[in-house]
């Protein structure tokens, strides 16, 4: 069973399959009712709200902003009442809104949220951190492979095949989950550049050499 919980904004963006900017927009502009978010310990959003956020953006080409917001307002009291229920339990309920000649079914968005949250939880379980391994950098469980190196390689345009050659201990599923984890837990500051991955290469760690000072 996948339980409802509060997510960081970056995690919510992954689960709702939108950008972090989209998440902040629905909060700042009051599109998402205040009952679904909290400002304690940084912005956090209930998992169930991710379904509404996904609906708002995905249906933009077919529904007006007013129609989408009205659907969210219709769902708000029902979701608030069932906030502690597992998401699978919510799917069993009727999420069809009928208004004049308009019919909206929110159930598909709850199913997508369940799928995305399952990937996020799998990514969390896959990653571990210990001071004994690469100074505490997050690595793929059972390996010394830095998760952010894998995700950065994908972002740099390296193919899954190239990454598998560089990191034979991985598989396609773990590579995909590394991307999920990195997006849900973005590093602060400018990302480090990713070098080309030659066939058979293994990246163990990133070593930086201090530049020598010119003689005075």
C-alpha cells in the first residue's frame, strides 16, 4: 500500500511529472488550495495534491483555467477528508465530476501519481550513504557508484548503453531510478561537468587538483 505523505517541492515535481517552477506557481497563485501544502521546514505538499497538479497542467489544452480550478475545488473537501488514506483506497472511489455538459474524471491522475510515487520510493530505497564510502556521497546500494554521476551522465546526453559500459554493476532500471532520485533531491550550486565516458571506463570518484600559484 502506498500511503499519503508530504513531499518536498522537488519530490512533488517528480511525482506530478511537472517542473519545480510549476509546483511553486500553483502554490503562489493559489491554484492549489492551502490545505494541501505547508511552509514548515520548507515548502511541502501532500501526495494527493500531486494528482491535482498533474491534472491542472496536463488538461490545459482541453479545459479552461476556470474549469480546471473548479474541478480542483470540487475535489478539495473529499481529499481533505481522506487525507490519511492510502492512495489505492482513493482510486476505488468515484472521481467523476459532472457539470452542465462537462464531465471530468480525475481517477487517471491518481493512478499516475501512484506509479510515480512508487518510482520515487524505489529510488529512495536504492540509494544509500555512508561516511565509509566516497565521503558520504549518495551511492547506488551495494556499489560505490555515485548516484549523481549517473544522473549527470544522462543529462549530458550519454546513452544508457554507454552508462552501462562505464558502470557494469547497474541495469536500466537502476539508471532510471538514479535520474528520479537526482531530480527529487537536486544538488545545490552549479552542477559539475561530466567528462566523456570511454568504453569500459569506470568512474570511481571525482578528484580535484588545486591549481599551482604562479611564482612571484
